[in-house]
């Protein structure tokens, strides 16, 4: 295993665990730890963003340059993830909306699948 892969694996695991535990703390009312969960989730997000910077540095690549395309793709990905999440919530939490939840979730999946040709292009 190459060093860059090992470092990415360790940082990704640590950041993912912090983020997941923070989200659980925020979203599970039985835990009564919303504000602490926000802090833990933010720490996880920072570790995951640091992992991206470290990985690019270890590969010898320049830092990511923000432009309109990158920002647009990021917003489109966030829209797709939120649409999928709303569909899941409609189907699992509000059980009377299960049909519409499945429909909205499928739209979210299609939006996320559209990211592949938008990012990589069609050859």
C-alpha cells in the first residue's frame, strides 16, 4: 500500500467517524446532545477537507482552484444529495407519503448519476 493511500484511509476513517457520530448526536433526540454534535460533526468535516488537501499534496498536484464550474458542480451535487435525503425522509418518517418519497428519492438518484457525465464528460 502506498503512503498516500494509507494516510487517506486513516484520515478518511477518522473524519468519517467524527462526522457520523456528530450527526447522530444532532439528529437523535434521545441523546440530548445537539450543540455538542454540531461541534463533533464540524471537526469531522474539517478532517475530511484536510484529507483532500493532504492527498493532493502527496500526489504532487496543485491545490484545487475554485471556478464557476467547480462551484456549480458542488451545488448540483448538494442538490442531488438533499433531494435523495428528502425522498428517504418522506418514505421512512412520513409513512403516508411513501409513494411520493420513492419518487423524490429516484429523482435525487438521477441527479446524482448526472454528476458523472458532468464531471468526466462523455467520450
